[in-house]
C-alpha cells in the first residue's frame, strides 16, 4: 500500500514537475538564442549601418537613370519629344507614338508606361535610331522590335525605306506625394 502511494505520488507530482522543468528549459534555450542574436546585432551595429549605407548607395545609383516624375502627363510629353528628337537627328520620322497602358513595378518602387512607336525612313537610319534610343533613353526597355520592308525591296540595300515598330516600357520613379 505504501509502495502504491509512493508510485502514485511520483506519477502525479514528480513526473508533471519534471515535464514542466523540461518545457522551461526549452523556453530558456529559445530566449538565450534570441538574446545571443540581439547581442550580435548590437555588437555589429556599425558594420550593419555601413552595409546598409552601401546598399542605399548602390540602390540610388541603380535607380539614377530612371527619372523622378511628379507629373505623369508631362513625362509622357517629354518622352514623346525625346523620341521625336532622336528620330529627327537620325533622319527618320515618327509616324506613331501611342501610350498603351500604365503599370507599376511595385517591388522596385517604379512605374512605367507602355508605348507603341513606329518610325519610318531608310533602313540604315532606322537601325542607327534604334541604337540611339537604347543609348539616350536608358529608362526605356524595348520589349518588341519589328522591321517592315516594302515588297520588292532588295536585301542589303541600306537606303531602302522601311518601318520600325517598337513596343517599349518607359520606366520612371513616381515622386513622393505626386501621382504616378
């Protein structure tokens, strides 16, 4: 009977107490790990701030080619004028500039407008203007290029007239407080 009472006491008192001690030990280990991480963060605060500063600098340098825009309509007009200027200097004409849609690249904090553009002129000039667009409009991502030559045009003749159709995304950074 005494043995049964001791076993019952062990079963209902000692075993739950030992389980509770195990659970508290696990909680203490988790808290110790958190504390170690926090101590590491505090000890490396200067290095973390330096790394953050480098990331900010690289991010700003990467975003620099993309204009900050407070007025989307003004950006559209300026982009159209820029393309027309490039085309005129290259000896071709802009026959179409159509702003198709507006979109956002939220992860990059950017917005864009998709443009259908069509240029007409001699083949060699169209190729040169395409290169100039890529060089002078670093914020333009050319998505599609289509070159149409008139029927009966002989390949290899640089002065043959043609039409260059471009689909471009013009990326920009919406100004804080402005409309994207």
